[in-house]
């Protein structure tokens, strides 16, 4: 069962930001929910002081001087908590680098995956980063930057299991609620899914994998990198990832619909980080070729 979704992203907004202060502090965590204080306060343009016709428009953030990122820090290596409970991971570091470029302090708001998407839709966070797949449904509710990664969803089973890519629909499948894995798998067979009766949505990917270990489901559909991390973490249970790709997708940063100034600033910063190698440096810290 494979669906290949290739959403052409809106043409990159090429508004590039002039040299920015880069004075953002280290990420601070705000566990438990999005902060919505000071909605609508203007954080200002980072356009530089010289008179320049291309000075970018001022952008607005939820809280002046801060960039609130809503996430679900249970998706290694994109976002997870370190031993001290601080959010780390590729998304967190990319957001920090974007905040630095925009002269903002990054605040990470850690919550459930669905809540992270809702927070940005409702204007309670400035950006959502959580290995978020660009999908048609989501494009109707939020805007996305250019893609920054390809997400590959895979199937985890117990070693020796008779589950295959082709007979998944005969089994019980665990997923994380609200993710594209859940949405596609629970869709009707006409639409390439297996039907709601065959899919259970769990609070987190880790809980879905625990259900597999406990024999409550026969397989888990989840993005490849967290899958590898969960298989390693449950080595004693003898889990394995099926050969092949269940679905291939694009990850991007979500913003509230219509916030074109902040979109231009974030997308511009993201593209600068890609161009100057910073982005790849962050990825290489977390993903090592083996
Ligand atoms: N990429 C998947 C999605 O967007 C899963 C993301 C996640 O679980 N953090 O639905």
C-alpha cells in the first residue's frame, strides 16, 4: 500500500532578510501549552538600517521579540526531550537558527501533536514544527514553508510476524493519532486505506509501539526515523521494520493562514540556512549514516 504524495509547494517567497542580529538566546521550554499572551504585538522588521527599497515588511509574532514554536517532543530525532527535560532535535535547532536570524528568542511550546497543529492555526504559536507532513487537508487549514525534509513512513512488526506490506489490511494497525499515518490508514479501502476498524490511534508513537510489543496491534505505521529509534529502544522485544516504503511525504514548517510577512521571514531564513550549510550541519548532528 503506497501513496505517493507530491505537493508542489507554493513558489518560494524570495524575500531575503538583510543581515540580522542573530541575538536569539537558547531555546526556552514552555511545557504544557501554547502561550497566547500579547497576541498581535509587533516584533518588527529586521530589514537593516540602510535605506533599501527591498526592506522586508514588518512581521508580527505572538509575543514581541519571541518566536513561539509549538511541537510534540516525542518524535526523535526531529524533536525529543533531553535528560534534563529540554527540547532538542533537528526541528528545535532549525527553529533556533531561524529565530537567531530574525533576532527573536525561541520559545518551544511542547504539547500533543494535534494541539501543536491547532496552536499554529489559532495564532497561539508562530510556527509549528513536528516533522509535519504537508497534506492537502492541512493546506486548507494552515500555510507551509518550503519543504525541508522528506518523510518516509514505514511499518514496524514483531520479528517473525506474517504481516507484509500487502496484507496489512487483514491486521490491526497502531498509529499516532492525528498523524498522516493514522489519517491514511484509517481511510476507506477505496481511498487506499484499511478502514477505521483496522486502525487504532494512540496518544504518541511510543505508546503505539508499546501496543505492538504487548500484542494489542500487529503493526505500527510511523515515520522512518522515529521508527528506527523505537525499534532500538525496544530491542528486547524483537521488533523489525518491513522492507519498503508505505508512503513518502514532505515535511515543512506550518504557519497560521495568511501571515504572509512572517511566512516570508521564516521561509527566507530557512532558505538561507539551507544555502549556507547550517541546515545540513544540524541534520548531520542527529542523523549519522550507518
Ligand atoms: N509526519 C507525520 C505527520 O505529519 C507524523 C508527525 C509526528 O508524529 N510528529 O502526520
